[in-house]
C-alpha cells in the first residue's frame, strides 16, 4: 500500500493517541510518528510493546501521571515538550487512549500554541470505546441505548469531580462510562442510586483493557462495591453502567491469555 504521510518537521510536537493497549489499535499516523520521532515522551499507561516500536536511536522519556503515585506535574510535562521542541527535535508526545479524552492533551496543545510551537494532534482509540469492545461490551446497541456519557471518575485532586449534575447525568444517558473510577467507586454508586438509577442495573468494571492483563468484573449497581471488595481489580479501570453490559454473555470474544 503506497501512502504519503505528513512531514514530521524538526522543532514540532505531535500529540499522539496510543489507544487503550493492544498495539494493533495504533493508527497508521501513530506508527509513522513512532518511526520518525527523535524523542518520545510517553505516558505511564502506554503499552511497552508500543514504545518498543520507536525507531532505533530515538530517545525515550517516560513521563506519565498516575493517581496516588508520585508523578511529574503537568506543568513540568508542558515545559519539557517546549524545551525539546526548542532544540529542533521531532517530539512525539505519546498518550494512552486519545489525547483529547481525559488525557490532558488540550492543556499540552494550548501550551504549545501559546509558545508558537507547531504541533499536530493524532487521535487514538479511547478506552471507553476500544477497551469496552475488548471486554465484549458495546458502547451502543439498538435495543439497549441511544445515548452514552463518558465521565471522569475523579478531579485533579483525586476526589470526586466538582460541579456534576448527578440527577441530569443519571437521567440523560442510558449508558455511563466512568474513567478512573476505582478510588471513588462507592461515592459514584451512591450518587447514581440517589439520582434514580436502579440497584439491579447491570454494571461492569474493566481493568487494564485491551492488554494481556485485562480483567472484567460483572455485577449490578447495588452490588458492585461489595463485589469489588471480594474481587479486587487494579487500575487503570473503567466502570460501565447500563444494559449493554448484559450483552457481554454473548459478545465476550477476546481471550487475553
């Protein structure tokens, strides 16, 4: 297949989504960037098999943010991208999932724009779509839902995000997908139940989606906190709430082992 890819210019930064895990979910543009970049600044959630695709001689800089673990500040990451670009390097900022879906890619792009650094955004497969697919859970299904909401499970301080209209959220979307929801699971569940979601509604937690260590815990909204205590899961993990979870019994196609 003869394809012409855009020029990755020295002194520019590409913000690239690496997808939820499986290297096969990389876009062709993402692979082109990996094979071209001089320096790769990558998140902790990027699968090591993807980082290993970098061209020989590329400098690899891990700079990931993880909740509850000492991590670089976002300002430090922004400054490093500016510094590397100012050296005339082709800088690949490699982020898990999609850069603009709970990835703080907008903050990094704004810092580049304000500094006059050329940049390109390469979308990736977000975990709330690709990761759920690998768990056998569709984000939409005709007989289940015509709406879906993607929600962050915690704010910048690690606590419940402020300003949510829980009643509106519970009524407004038939399927809810919470990213990074483990630490605040009990509070999320309490608010959804108080807002009118049913205790017997199907839910699932998907841990390390689309990787060899993927695990899925199915339950109901009323029982998920107790079930998680009995069967602990590791982050990163998503909580999905809604009737699409019940389809997993027939659609669980992937065996990560």
